[in-house]
C-alpha cells in the first residue's frame, strides 16, 4: 500500500516498537510477518528464565512494584498512563547502568559528552522533520469522545472477531492473562460468531501487515471491516495524524512555540561546529548525551516499554564519508561473535539468526562498514556486561523499506522478553542527513575543512548575486532565497544560465517564500562557467548513531536475570551482576540485640569507604525473610553478624545466587566483597580460598 | 504595601533570586535594603579571586564559552535566552558534582533516591499552590508587543534616570561593563537631567524595596513615575500575573493539561506512603531526587544563574514533629563553625555575619532545631568539599515576611560572586504543609502510624455520615464534601451539633463545590460527643527540605576557583579540586614523534583502569600552550612523556596550581595520581616524597 504520511510508531507492545525513530520518518515494520505471528501466539512466544521456568510477568511485575523498582506516577491522584516513577532500587539500577555506559563508551572512546536542553524551539524540529512527520494515526469516537490509536483499534476488533470465530469452531483459545485482565474492564466479550474461512484469512493477513498501513490505508480497513468502538459499538471518525511531541510555549509571549525533545540527537547536531573545534579539528570523533526525552503516546499500555518520558543515551559518531568508514579499533572487536538477523532472511519469511563474527559480517558486506560494525560489537559488549542474556539478544537488520532513503544501513539490538523481541538499541548509519538539513536551514558551516595535499582544480558553473539589490528586493527572505540559489545543482545552473541569457530572467523554487517560486532577473544574478582551485577539502561528515533506550534495556535485563527458587515459586530472585546491582551488600545482624550495633556500624563505615553500597536490615524479621527480601532486590551479597562475630570478629558472607556462605575474619570478608563487586573475582574463586560455612549463625 | 497576589521570583540578577521558592508562594525579598544597595553599587560589590585579582566576569565568561563549559542552546538558530547546553567539561563537572552529592547525602545517610517524571498533571500543581501562585508580574507595550518583567522595567527606568541625574550633577558614574554592553543594544542612553533631591530619594527608596511590591503596587509606581518602554518611550499596560510553569497537554485529547515540574519535590511527597513502606515503616527517613526542573522566566538575563531549564538536587527529610526534631547524628557536626546572617541583624539594616558553631546556634534557638541545623552543617561540608571558598559562603536566615506562614525556619546558603550574593541552596523546615495538602485533596493516608505504648482516651465530637444518601446527593462531589466534613474542627463541630439540633440542618464551607456552601440536613449527618480510645498514634511528618540549584552552585564555584597567572592576565586557571575536575590528568607527549605513542597508549589504559579520567593532547602545539589550555579546563595534573621516558620509563607529573613538577618511575607517578585524585594526599605530600623536576623535558 502507499505511504502518504510516513509514521514512526508501531502498533502494539507485542512487536518491538522503536523508542526512537532510527528510520526517523518511515513506518516501523516488524521483523517479518512470521515474527509478528510468532509474537501474537502466546504459546510460541513463551520465554523462560535461566533456570527454565516460564517468565510469569504478572508475578514479576507485582514484585517489581512491591519492591519499588518502579511505580505509576501520581498514583494517589489516579495515575497517568505511560508515566512511571523509579523508586530507590530502580533509581540506583538506572544510575549504575548509566555510569557503566559512560565508562564503556564516553571514557573508553574519549567521546565528547554534552547535556543539551529538552525544551526545543519549533524551528529546529521543523527542520529535522519531526513537526511534519513524527506522528501516529488516531480515531475519535464522536459520541463518547474516546480516542483510539487507529492501528491498535483495528487489531483489537479483528483479534476479538477471530477469537469469537475460534470459539464458535470449538477450538481452544490461547489467553494472555494480562491482556485479558485489561480488556475485561474495557471492551465487550468477544461475540461467538463463526466467520467464513476467506474472512479469517483476510483478517489474519491484515493483522500481519498492520505496521505497514498509513492513515488512508487504515481508513479503508476501518470502513471495509466496519471497525467500531469495541465498548459502545459506535462508529469512529476517519484516522487523523497526531503529532507525538509535547508542545509548549517558551517565554511570556506566545510567539515562540516549542516542544519537549523526542530524542537527544538534535542538540548534538546543532553543536557540531563547537564540538569539532573543542576536539581541535580532529576527525573522526563522537559526541554523546544521556538524558530524558518525551513522546506523547496516544494510549501507552506496555509498562516500562512504552512510556511518555524516558531516559535515552545517544552517541553521534562523526566520520569522513570517504575511505570506507574504517575504524581504527575495529581489530579489537573483529572476532566477537554475534547473532545476526539479516534482511534477506527476513524477506524469505524466516527469523533465523546467523552466528557470525562481526569481522566476517563486515568483510562479506552484510554490515555496511567497519565503524557501524565496531559499534554493534561494542553495544553487545555493553549489554552482556550489564546482565543481558546473550541467548536472548539478536541484531536485526532493518528492511530496505524500514530505513530512511538516506540511511546506509541500520541494525537494532533486540532483547527477547515476555512481550516478544524488544528493540532496545538502534544503530544506524544516517549518512550526512542531519548535519545537512541544519546547515541548509541556518547557513552554519556544519562541515569539516581539511587542507588538501594537492590543490584540486574544478570547472564549474558559478553564481554571482548582486547583494546590494538582493536585500532590498527580498527583505527577510533574502537569506532563504540566497541559500536556495547556492543549493542549485551544476546541471540546473547550466540550464538556468541559458534561460538567463535568452529570457533575461530565471525562476527558481524556494520553499517557504511567497508561492514557492522566485523570479530573479539578470540585474540580480549572473551565472558563468569558471575554474576554481580548491586547496581545502570541505565535507559534511556522516553520522553513525547508536541510540539506547535505558528503561527498555533495564526492563528486558530484569526479565533476563529473574528466576525463582526451586520449590518456592513465590521467592523471586533478581541475579543482577554486582556492578549494576542497586545495593551490593546487605548487612544483617542476627537479631535486634544491641550487642551487634557497634559491629554493624563499623562494617557500614568500612564498606562505604571501600565504595561498596550497603544497606543494613536490623528489623526483627527472621534472617531468612530478610534475605528473601533482598533476593527480590537483587542484592548479590549478604553479611551476617552473630554472637560468634562479637567474640572473634569473624563474619559470614552469603552469595545470593547459590545461597552458599563462607566465614572468615572481617578483613578477609571485606577484601572478598571489594574484589567481587569490582569484578576481579567470582564467587567460585572465593569459595576456593575461604572456608565454606554450613552451620547456623550462633545466637 | 499589601501583598494581594504573593509572588515568588525576585527582581534581578543583582539580588540572589531563589531558583526554588523555598518560601513557596511569598515574595522573595533581598537580605535587606542595605544588602541590595551594596549589590547595586558595583564598587562595593567587587569580588576578588583567591589571588586578590578582581573577578573580570567578561573575560571569565568568554573563557568558559571558548572551552565549552557551556554554550547558548540553538545558537545557530539564533539562540533562546535562558537556555544553555553544557559542553564536555561542563557536563563532566556537573556529573562529578552530582556524584559527590549522591555519595555525601544519599549514600552517607541511606536516603531513598527516587526519579519522578517531569511531566505533571494540572491537579497536583493546583493542590501544591503552583497553578495559582507561581507567577511574576509582566507589562506589555501594546504598540510594539514587547513584554517586560514589571519590576525589572521599573528598575531599569529609575536607574537610568538616577544615572542621568548624576551626570547632570557632574558626579562620576560607576559602570557595570557587561550591563552597559547589554543595554546599549536595547535602551536609549540615559538623558542627562538633574532631578530634585526629594525625587532622587524617592527613586532610591523605591529601588531598595522593589522586591516587596506586588502587581497593584507596581501598577501604582508605573503610573506615578510615568515609567515607559525604555526604547520607544511608549506607555505600557498595567502589570498582569504570568505563571512561570511551562504548560503542555498529556495524551491525545486536550482534557489533561499538565506542566513541566517547577521543582522535584512534589514527586517525593506523592510517593511518601510507598517510601515509608519501603523503609519498613521506620522514621525518620529522607527521600532525595536529582533531576531537571523548569521555569518559564519572563526575560532571563543572568547567564547560568537564571535559566529556564535547570538541574536540582532535593532532599525531603521526614521527621516526627514531636520531640523537638532531634537528629541522631547532630553530635558529629555540632562543632562546625558557620557564617550566619540572622534575621534580626538584617532587620537592623546590617549584613554582618556571625561566626558560630552550629551546636551553639541550635542551643540558643537561632536555628530552630537539630535536624535543620544538621543539614545546614552538611550543606556547608558539601559546598566546601566541591571547591566553594568558605570566605564567600554565608547562611542567611529568611525574614519573617519571606517565609510561608507554615514554615518553622528557613536558611539559604548564599555564595558571593560578581553578581552579588547568590542563593544556591535553600534549607527550609516546611512543617507538615506539603503532605497535608495532598492528603486532604486525595484522601491518601500520607501519615505515619505508630503503636502507642499506652492507649490514649479522647473525648471528642464525632461525625457520622449517611453514606448511602451522601453519594446520590452529591455525586462527583461526594468525596470533596466528605473531606470538608472530616476536616471540621472540634470547636466547629460543637457549634454545628447545636445548629443541627435546633434547625435540623447545617451549612458548611466546601471550596470548589457549587457556591462554596453546602447544606446538610439531619438525614445525612449526625454529630455526637463520644470517647475514643486510640491505640495507634497517627501523625503527619514534618519536612526539612534542603534544595540545591546545581547549575548555580557550579557557576559560583567556578568564580571561586578562577584566577590568572601573575603577569599574564589572559592565562586563566580554574583550580577545581581533583574530585570534581572534569578531567583529572592531561597526558602530553613532548612532540608528535611516534616513539611516544606506545607509552601514552599504555599510560592511558593504566589510568583508565585506576578510574582516573584522562585526556591525551598529542597536538603539535608547544607544551606550554597545551598546559595553558588545560589550566583553563581546570585539569589538576599533567603527565609529560619525553625521550627520557622512552629510555628509563620515568615520567614527570605537573601540578596545575603551582606548575611545579616531580619526576619518578611510571609506577610511582601513577600511584601518586591515584592518591591525589582520591584525596588521600595533597600535592605538598607528593613534593615531600618524590624528587622535584626543575629541568626541561628531554627532546
């Protein structure tokens, strides 16, 4: 179908939606129809924990809320969908993840980190294309005033009819408990009506393609299948585009409309010149930014995966487009093996990934260039470092129709969760697009200038403008017209020089000025063929853009490290790597006896001095209960202080994952903790050198 | 004068404006009229660097921009006043400051850090009071459409007239170069007109009190003194209130208006119940939050000190209002000496501070309670740790008319800068105000419940509502009416019980329902005197709120650590403490000779492993130039690699502040760097134990 108004946001939480439009203003499509089908079928999509249990999302979610990893914002006021607050463990987890991100990318690669404002004036986002194209389609029920995301509405109604059909045919209906719980409140029960086989097929095909439809497509589908408000059965109005940016007004007069940024990238592009200067004119280099971005989703429903305010970490790596985009450190990563899902495989209807080193992938041209490949490998290293399960990570190449016309190549790091495969990091080669549009709009030289080893001689059509007359003639539009003239291609200049000679005037297209056409006569403009000698090479760098949705990565990673103790499904454990765990050590005095107070106080101080974040639980609950609570918080180590400790200053250290303990002197245990949390030793190492403790703490 | 509509924001960058309304919705006044006068007189306000030079703000500012500590946002699009981006050194500085803040407050005190959304629905900020009262007064010139902040306009015009008068009297006029440069573009030259002595006095008195005026006051002044647009001389319209929150709309329909938060505090209050639960019902405890907040300033003009988007770090310490608000760790800080400017001194027209230990200040009742005192001391420790000059730090107590009616006490940490004394941290005892308003509005139990040692017996007037009839009668207003009834005082209940008996009905005030009066007859309500036995004590905690403006602290601190090399005023140095410095070590190979490459590579890797942020400058500039650049960036240490290094693996280490160097083996130098950046040793310590190097690096 046609794509009149390109969209960005996808249909539902079943398919991995882009938290950022890597493909900027084009439809996001799911991997393949097959993948989509797989995601839709709950049985096929079942994901297991590392101990082989099915991920029970409802249980996990309730645990995460109980332990205040996150909580709906403004809950005492009824809450607002798509807005969540992070509680203490969530905030610490995010802080540790971004800290690692900064070390792994910014420090390791000498990137130039910037912190740009979220408030962004209209003009910048007009130029970037967001004002016109960053939209979803929505339908309104004129009677109730309800607003639906058009693709979601079509899906809900058709899925409901298919379910009714299945029931009518006496087939078993797979049920997604959470989805059902939500629906119950909102929509009617599926009517048990048998459909024609042909209709079933049509519905299924429509659902498989839902991401490919734009507004007019959706309008046709809504009419054809008589899609209505699922609750009231009322007719809905045709879909209209809804821009996903939060709008506001900057300053006291209303003449400066602005938006909350939908990504951090624009601030980095606008500062390119200064960053290049800061980098002492040396190329290539990367800027980076960690900060909140905003998207006014029509009706967000996938927990932390689709939110209206979210933390992004973005890199803009600026590279010379000539010379094949080599990367000096590619050698360091070339042997890293990755799971790649290339676009040809997807085209063939499969979602089978290929294991291949990134070196090989670049060599055979599957990944477009070394710089892109380097970042894909670095992304994988980062994700696995923070706890992502390598077997639930794949890199999916964008289909040709997913990518913007200017993009050279684009891959998403997708993580498998109970919601399906979720796009968590995008990595696109965006060519020179972004710098070019801002340069064209503002005239700022967002370019690199390099002295050529040999001067270059170029024959070309040059244009002289009569600036003195130009200003008075076009007034405030002068700069715009001038830019349009400068941008004329050599072919056009040659043709126009002929027009100018023959008719004494020419007409050129200037968007945004008058009717869009501007007439220039020979008093104002001269076009001549001349030879130009270029000593300096000037080029617009290309941009490789790795873009991380921190909240999505966090949630997916939590699913990867979540499991429950055998025989006790209610006892959840979050096996965070010590480096990202919100708290590293839980300190538990055996009881509330005051004899333990000086010891715990002293240990807290020492651990803090070692830079190991610690919490004391001196509540009266049993040791087991206190440890269970901290299993749920993902605290990797526990130190118990008992009466033996008071006597001989030995303490026990417990490992969260194995629940095994060792007992040794305070100094030895502290040294072990430091070594474990720094990642210098593993628990297995500690078990080898410190005596295991299998008894009971001494009361 | 009367205060019909209380304001928050103050008049100009000469007086320290509150980046946060510590006093929430009341006029911010400058310390005293005397202080204001001192700030206004540039000569008196001259601030010197630690080496005794006058702070040349224009030079400093141009250095900060050149080194990309910060830069106006969207500059290639013309910029937007009050919006700034931080470049690489600024971003690193802020990151290091917030990291230290987190260690100093959150980790050290086991605070519960949360991260709440910036988008905030209307209702919350209506309840908090911001919708109605968070406003400044603005005047519009109806002819040009220009908008002025009313108090700024009065100031500018009156100051200009006083200047013209001085010139007419042949007196020397003190000039603030920066202010003049800005004015030149905008307003006319001061007319040289001599004024009557009485008029001069009136103008001066008006200026001294400018912060005390509300809209109607300003309107009178504008009329009385015929204040006009300084550029066109056109008349302006009377002042109107302008709310300083950025407004937006959440979701696709326009029925959920929202704002960008003006402070991080509200999210913390709303989560009180869950935080208390997370803290296992244990009191006292504190929550904390670091994040951006927003204020739509009318016309911000004081660089980083008055911006529309800024980073805050806020603590809400919840404490039992009974028992004198003691703090268990007050002993640890009680001997810390502070510069206090108490309200009585200010009332007497002086700005003389008193040096006193915080223990003494609490003891004599100058500071209201231990908890407040504890935080004042902790704030001072934090500020001096990150580089604030103790002699340019004072704690100023709010005047009675500055504080909100509910506040028990309030102190601002003010830092002296070339802009005058700037309010950088506020620390208020806000009593139970915030939790109470949200509790009353939502009915959520934002309270603490504690089992009483002894049950309490209370005689009281109790109310029974006939809930079955209540709902149908008041419909959507039921809850509001119910809350209003619950809130009735004992006195009122007694009186109403009589009314009810005599007239069979009563009338109560219910804001927001109908006409504001609601009638209840005896079918609906019963009021009786009964005895209640209370086993559980329920109370609303009080809040002590230390609130940090990170950007303001950063800028003020930069002024404190800025100086220039004697004899070379152009060579600026920023003496950041190693812990906050954006980069800790500059690595300079003597020349671009490739022989140095492996050594610098190796050193970079080792320093990174030590967690010491490092930058290499292998440009072809001279060593001196490269060090000068890094003095401006505030990099505390420099390592030089020369040919001697290639031979014997010794390197030199340079101290930024003294420019002295030591030479030793790589291992020794690296150990010294680690020890210096961790704060374990000072440069003086290093000089004692490693040989000073006074020669030239060997080429």
